[in-house]
């Protein structure tokens, strides 16, 4: 094969777009560990801390495996870190510290929404209680006697009067609602932690113990150094929905396993009557590890100590987000945030006939310093736009639908599983309290979708609410007709509503499957339906089928063309058509998806450069520009084409091509590695396409951390790109392990 042409990145927009990053993260997570397993890889075959990247160890020996590593390790972990950065590290959102939700979340009897948030020491004490209880339950916190050396990520009892660790986990800046965007520049510590290691159970690093950069064990140096000037103090409906979608997916992943006192994964509890003791300090729950040996040192929540702890914090954030949206963020005239629900019961009774209450597309936030608590708290909110767009409302539906599956006792694989029940047995969280908030939020999101975007079989792209007149301009910007739905929005309708249908019928599982959905007749709304003249299942079925038909009949044709002819529309159409196949079982959608994919490949793949050209014409500056959102669309379409078509007997050539081009694109666009000589090895740094001031700088992925092989040092020697994969260490990049908004390539002369 001829070598690839020389490429270089000439422009990168590092600003963090929360909505785009979280939507891409949802797809990258699904293209990660689960996809690696689907293509036949064993996750334990990858050593993330190894000096050499892309190495796979299996029964057949050791070999280079860029495809498996790009999936099992890179795509998976690259999807996690931006979420963590917003949720725990940067401070780019509304602080969780002040949410009354975390202080009252132990009682299913509490039905109130919208009470005044906590302030000062009351807020700090509530947050410290959450951290302490969650740390003990997950063993991220280890109790020590006075005078003993601190152990674990959280020291129990929590430190007192420590300005660098006010809540118990060093530098934790937990958010309830993330902001829409921010400048992610940071100044991380370049020290290697001596008293902190990543130990057994943490992803594919089970059984290992490796030193890491000290920012892995305390987040103080990952804060935005000039928070006031770096964040856009705006909450957007789309970013909120996309983030909750990502939270829900990752929480579901975190809650698949228990671990024992040695950090080993638990396969089963021997007597489920002992389930309530899981996570209790000093417990002696009897359980078996995956190798059938007996558990040692008790059984604790989560797949590992830090993953279990992060899962608990994400649950707290997602509950607080639902509470905040339902009580604080709803409008009825496009201007004033005055239509929030007073109680959970009001939200659970919301129907299509109720007065419209929507979340504005953008909400401006004012903050003040709370010196007693040590964090900024909200002082005022203002609606800065009218109703959200269709896409944003669908993302809210998808987010709350994913979360609800976690507390749905009718869902045998998620909400009713023992590992999930352990979190919602009253410690750290009460099931009834959490369930009703997430179900109320899902109900509100579905009803609002119908009230604002309905009309005919196919949604409008712009909301038109029937608002109560409050002046000549009341709701003016919320009643614009808007353009017809294109392929991107239509595909998202099918994807989000299929997810919602699976959620309310108790059939939503972590990563779905490759077979069409079965017919459902019962849902969680039976007896209290939200829609007029139809059950929730009937309404969702009708909407899914109408939009699937639009994708097939109006937006694509049998030649594989897509109306609009943009790369984003083409990739979205492939995913939407395959979702339509899974939602309806009609094979015509799968056949049309293949035709669109083949046309996309024929028109956009440049084999001389090994890259898809994304512009409307060759040679234009935008032709070699990739955005974070486009990467999410591409990895989603390629993955589903492989799973549903390329993996079938007789389609081996298609499958091989899909995997080869996905691997090449992943390494080039995310990592910034142009394997010009096609030998599956990085000639470092000559094959790195973005080098500035002597430092390799990655691609869309701006930096990486321990779980993708960057430990900050090799032995005692500091390193900037330890595994030499063209993506730098966080402290050298001065940027988080997150996706840039976009990168633009050009052919190097």
C-alpha cells in the first residue's frame, strides 16, 4: 500500500462546548469497552499503564492491536474524562454544595421541590456528610486512628479546617448543573503522588498498583485558575440534557459491580438477604469473586473504590439537576422563571392538558462568594432566550430516561439488579426519593416535547407553546415556526424516543443490543398516562414510526443521497435509519442505512490521505475540519454499521473496511497520529501531526491521564508523552483530558 500523504493540524479551537462534548461522549463510551468486546477482545488483555501503547495480550500471544486499544481504552476513557472535568474538577458549573437535595435525599417521604438552598456552614456540612457516607460505602474512604498516616482517597474522619480540602476529597468541586461552555485552560501540578495509587478494579488496570500524577488523587490544581473570567455563566437546556444523558450512561456502567476490601470485583452475593450490609463499614458480607474465590474484607459499592465514589457523586448531581430543573428552571412566557413545580407529585401529575412549563434554551446565572462554605453560590437566574430547540428537548428526554432506568424496579437488568439496589437502599440514596424526581422529570420532558413541538405526525424544529398572554411580546421568540426537520434532528427523534420507550417499559439496558425491540404493552405510566387519547407507548410508537418514515421517504433515497448533502446529515441519517430498524424491525431501514453509508464512503473517504473530507467541496478550508460533534456522529454510525451489518456472515469485507477506517480516523483525528507508512507503530514525534513549541499536542483529544497511559513520569523521570501516542500529559498540555471543539487539518507541503 502507498503511504498516506503528510498532514498537519493548523488550527484547533480549545474552547469546551459542553453539549457537543457530552453527546460525543455518549457515543464514544458505547464505542469503547462494549464495542471492543463485541469485536472479540478481552478487556483484561490491555495494560493501560504499559510503556508501549496498542499492545494486546491474549491466549494467542502478544500483538499490536490499534483497533482494540482505540476502542477498549482510548474511546472509552476519552469519553469519561470530560464528564469528570465538569462534574468534579474544573468548577465549570453550579456548585452541588448548596443543593438542599443532597441534605434531604435520604427520605422518600420528602415530596417538596424548590425549597431555598442551603448556605454557609449548613451547606458545607451537608456536602461533607455526602462525601463521608459515599466514601465509606464505596471504600474510597478508610477510617484511621489519630496519628495514623491517611489512607484511601478520602480520610475518615474528614479533615477539619483544611482550606485545600474543605469537603473531604482534596480539591473536589462538584457541580449540580454544568455551564454551557468555558475556556478549559488549567495549571495542573506536575508532581507524581507518592501516597496515591490506582489499584485493582479500576477499569482494565485490575490487579495493578501504579503511581500517578498527584492531580489524579486531589483536584485542586485542575480547577480553572481564573474561574470568573473563564466560564460562560449560562445553563443551556441542550448542555444540561446531554450531560445528564452521559451521567446516566456512566452511572449505569459504574453500578454493574461490587468490589471487596482488596479491590477485587465481586461476581455474586452468596445470600441476598445480606445486601443491605453491602457498603456498611466493617461488614462481613459473604460473596464470591469472578474467579470463584471468597471475598475478603467485606463488600462495597461500585466496581472499585474510586469508581464507586464517583458513581455516588454523579447520582447526587443528577438528582440535584432534576430537582433544579423542575423547581427553578421552568418558564411559562419565555422570560420569567416562575413556572416550577412545588412538589414531586405535581410533576408526576403533569399531562398534555396542563399549562406549559418549559426550560428556556439559555439561562443566565449570577453568583456570589459564600465565604463560610468556600464556594460560589447562585444569587439570581434569568431566562436569556425563549423555549429550547427540538434537539435540546430530546436530549433532556434521553437524559432523564437513562437515569430513570437506574431506579425502576420493573427493569430486571438495571433498576432491579443487586448492584444497583445497593446504592438505593437508603445509604447513600433513597430509592423512592430518587425515583420520583427522575420519573417526574422524564414525564415533564415528554409532555413538553408534545406541547411545544407536536402538530401532525412529525415534530416542528422550533417550539410553539400556547402561552398565557403577559404583554405584547410575551413568548414571541418561542412561537417561531422554524424550518422543516433535517436528517440530524429526525434521527435524534428516533434515537431519543426509542430510548424513552425502552426506559418506561423496563427494557432499557446499558448498551442495548443488535436485535430489534420486542413489542411492549405495559409502561410505568399505566393508570396515570401523560397524553390525551393515547398511552405513552402508543404515542412514542407513533412518533418513532413517523420520523423513521420521514428519514426513509423524504430525507434519503435509494441512491444513498441525503437531503442537505452535509457530512453531519449523512452520518446522522445512517444512525437514525439503523435506530429505526431496531425500533420497528423493518429491514428496509437497515438496507437504506447501508446505501447511505456506502455513498458517504465513496464521496468522502480520501485514501491518499486516510481521512474523510467533511466539506461541501474539495480544497475548501472546512474540507479537512472535524468538530467534536462530528466525531460523535461518525463513531456512532461506523459502530452501528459494523454491529448490524458488517459483522454478519457474508459481510466480512465491509466489516474489515469499517474497522480499518474507524481505527485510522480515531488515531488521526483524536490522537493526532498520522501512521503515514501504515506500519501500526508511532514514529514519534515525526508522525504526530500537531507539534508546537516542541510539544506534541494531540488532535481533538487535547491531553490524557493515567487511565490512558500518561502517568506523569517514567520511574523518576518526568515525561510529557510517556506512551508516545502523540497526546500529551495533562500538566504539560495545561489543558484537561477533554475534546477540543474542533481541529482543522491541511496537507503538509
